[in-house]
């Protein structure tokens, strides 16, 4: 069996460890090396401080690092023709534009959430929104650990964007309500962020209508689900043509 050679960007972080463990449990891929400012080795691969120090070109790079790494990462991938799986959160609109531009030259897998379950939730939410239309108010509540910086989560925004797409982009987003002293508008999608403890990630999509409420929920019990999804994406991306890919492509493969 030909193995997919993977480099983990952000290898020394919690998600880097989780990705390494996910790869170790499979036979169709292997970790070639890691890239991180912290280079202490914890597995049978070396960790380098910079992409330029990598001993050989990988088949795919999985990135669970920091938005500040994006330019260096994309530059390496573009120069060397290496596909990349981008799973880091907190990108700015300008950075997302750079990612899309890069996908015109290399295969790029980009998702705000690598969980198969959360992406199924997105598809269910789109279906629900298309059926329920403007008869139900839509609210999204996300919960994460107290160390998470960005709010609302990229996943919550991904869900909201998917719902809005199915509603012909007629809705606008309202973040929290402490500053709004008025009745809720029909074209609102409310987004609410909760931070506390060690919550890995929970997302609820609430469709509230007249005398009935429908709630779609997803809860991640560990970071492993995101690591497994990223490795699946890397193995998938190895043989793909230039372009932008996300979990919907992986789910339909």
C-alpha cells in the first residue's frame, strides 16, 4: 500500500499530537516530519522550526497551528507544489482570500471544522432552513473551552453561512443582544458564544416557530474527531487536482 507522506504544521500543539496519533493508527499514511517553534520530538519523526528545513517534500501538509503561519506555509506549498489541509481557525477575510488564491495553483482543503459529524449537521441545517423558510427564527449557540480566542467560532459562522446560502442570502447576523433594544427581525440569524472550562466544542442550531422548536445539536467529546477528519482530508487531497476542497467533497467521495 502506497502511503501518503504528511507533514504536521503545529506539530507540538495539542492538535499536532492528536494528528500524529491518528496517523499512527493507520496504514495508508505516515508522518514525514513536523514544523513548530518547539522542536522537542515525541514520536518517530523530527520537528523543524521552518518549512525550508524539511528534509524532503511531503505529499500533503496538515496545518493546525496559528493564522500567523499562513503566509510562510502557503509560500512553501506554492513553490514546491504541495497540497495543504488548512484546519487552523481565526483567519481574517484577507487571509481567506489568500487561501482561495492559492487554490488556483495547488489543491487546498479548507474547513472551519474537520469533524464529519459537524459537516453532516451543516447539511441537515441547510435542509431544515430550506423547508422551514421564514416561518421559524434561527439561532446558533456555540460553546467552547475558556482558552479559545475567536468568537463566534469559525464553525458557527460556517453553519450560518450555509443556512443563509439556502435562504438566498436574505438574512443578516446578530451577535449577542445586550445592545439591541428592539424586537427580533425575521431576517436575523442570531449567533451566541459561550466560553468555559474544557468544553471541546458544542453547537446548537435552534429553529423556533409558533408553538414548536426544532434543535439540531453536535457535541465533540475530544479533539480526536478533528484530527481524524484532517487525516482523512490529507489522504483524499493527495490525488486531487488543483482547486478548493472542503468536507462536502470528502463526504461525497
